[in-house]
């Protein structure tokens, strides 16, 4: 089955030809029975010569699809970048939830101050008492 992103079947990109269904081998179809060895060899050579071009074209299509997906995501995503000293709320997750908190417990923890920006979207936090939170 041809992939929509690259327009080729994985088998044809690897081996340079379309696969033959086992039913066609057991019970020859008109396409299978009308071929001869010389024309088949010529067709296989032509397919092998065109294989690199087809692989390049499939790679270009795949990169274009990834770019479209990235643009789609970036249009809908809202990025929030915080600076050192900003106050933020931390989401309560399963391992930080208080015991027997129940369904109506708060979904956010106390405000925390950002100490250091450690990476893209990751921060070191401290609480209001000045205690540094350990990294998860």
C-alpha cells in the first residue's frame, strides 16, 4: 500500500520494484503470463536506474510533510516563556498529590519563584520560604 506522505510503497523504495502478490504466482494473471524474460530484465534495469530518483523524491515529500505538520502545530500552540524571578503555579500530579486528597482537591500548587532557566521550558523553582524544589 502506498504511503500518502511519500507516494511510494516501502517495498519499492527498498528493493526497486513492486512486490508480486503470491496469488499471482500461484495462478498467473494476464499481466504475469504476457511477460517474457528479456522485457522483464529491461524493465527491472529501468526501475533500478530510477530508484535513486524515486527515493530522493520520496525524501523531499517526507520533509515537506514534516514542515507542514510543524507549521500546523506552531499555529495552534501557545508558548509561554518565563524569566528568572517570575511567580508560577505548578500543576499537581499523581506523585505530588496529598494522600486522600479526593477529586475536589486543587489542581495547582502554591506559587513558586523561578531561580534558573535550565533549558527550553524547564526551570529550577523555589517556594515562598526560599526552599529549592528538587528536580523530578
